[in-house]
């Protein structure tokens, strides 16, 4: 809220007003709602505080030593929400133009194979791309009349993650989402220790899963999202878009039914995808002792779970909600029928490759 608006508010209330910045913790400690929204009012003695802006870790308020009636509080809340909405709309239009310009440059660089291209200095958003950010590539195939506008999509994202987020349109129905890597620091604050590499990947996976659920519940349609590890966009933005697009492609090709795709889980798929189709088909035909081995859905689901749990029998049994002995029976059955014991490293590698290739060839 600008200075003239504050002066006008002072005249209306007949009292002085001040702006304030509080941490979320202090807001809650003072009696405010746990997840505040713009327009929320906190009654104080004397007076009130009303939220005018929300950041990732703090919030802005206007404080006044005036007691409001319930109707006055509703009117005050509505006025602040309208003012916030107008400000957001005005600034978003300019950001959308800049984001589309950056997206066009990224698309051109990807098409030209210029993965190490540096962002031109005249690009207006360059100064926002020097800090560590988490990249997501979202692709949706939706009914045309349900296609969200840039503003609608940006508002939807802000309901889930911090306001320091940049939405960049790429191709039709595809967007790059960049959000501050301070989200990981917030995750660290919730725990006792600094996040390790594996814990970081788990947090990133959870964020991608949350975004996927958000988009599908809001807009419906077929939606896929890939997330990468934190990076500096000014140095890697073209490379990361290419990597996440490839991750989505491999995920959709080898793991039908999955919608959240992680680059660190498709290394083998990337290698297999580079093998000529004729060579892949011949390998499957020669190595599959039993052509119908993978036609049994129980066998496929058991092997998928077994490999996803790093061949750990106890964890696989928990994931499948079956007794350990039941899992051992199924693995023995595969060994007897296929001559391959997936509890052995060499046979496990072979079966894993055969299963991936079979999934691809089966759909042709």
C-alpha cells in the first residue's frame, strides 16, 4: 500500500497507522492464523493488524490502534484484498511478457542444441536468475477450454510454493517453473540436521508430487512434471530444460502410468533408449527364456516393487503389503520358470533390463 493510501486510511480511521513486517512465527505467537492470507485481521490491544502482503518467511501488515466493528473488519479485509489483486495483476502482465520472451529464447537454444548458451544481457529477467533455484518442467494435455492462462497458472502455483517463483512458458502446454532453493532450507529448519543428498532428492520428489496433485485437482487432464536438483539458471537454464524434457519423455516411454519423473531414476532408461530398436528387439527375443514371463501382472508388479526397493526383500514385502514368505515364494517361482534369480546381482541386472525393454516393445 503506497503512502497516499496510508494517509487516506488514517483519515478514515481517525488514527495513525503504521506498516510492519512480522515473521510467520511471531504472527502465530500473537494469535494469528497458522496459514495467513492477505486481508486476515488480528485483533490487538489496542487496535488491530491486517495482512497486506505475504512472503515465503514473513508477512507485511498495517497496524492501527482502532477498535473495528465486525462489519468494518469485513470491509477493511475486502479493500486490502482488492488492492493486492490489482497490484498483482498489474505487475504480472509485465512479468508475463518478459517470461514469454525468455521462454522463446530457451526454446530456440534447445532447438539449436546450444545447451551451454548464456542468457543475453538484454533479457529483462536476467537479474532474477543468479540465485539458486529449483527447476520443474510441467507439461499438460488438456481440453482446450480448460487451458489456464498465465495469470491463473501462476496464482495456482503460489498457493503451493513460495512467492519467489518464476513461471516461463516454453512450448504449447509446457512451462518451466523456477522457485527459490530456500525451500530446501525451510525443510532443514523443520528437522534437526542438514539435508543430505538423498534427503534432498526426497524433498524434491515430494514437491513435484505436490505440484502434480495441485494441477490435476485444479485443471484436470493428463499432466506430467519433472524436477531437477537446485542450479543457477543464468548458467544452466537451457541444459536443465533439455534434461527435464528428456526425463519426462523417458518416464512416459518406460513407466506408463507415472506422472512425476526424476532424472536420477532414469539413468538406465536413458542408456537403453540410445540402443537401436532392432538391437533391442533381438536382445529381448534371445534372452527371454519364457516369452510370456512378463504377461502376468503379479510378476511385473512384484519385480517393479523389488527393483524400486533396491532388491530388499523385507522393504519390498512392506511396499506390496504381503508377508515376506509370500514374496520369497513369488521370487522362487520366477527363478524356476525363467531360470533367473533376481536376488543374485547379475540376474537382477538382466531381468531389470529385460523388463524395461519388454514394456517398450509390448506397446508397439
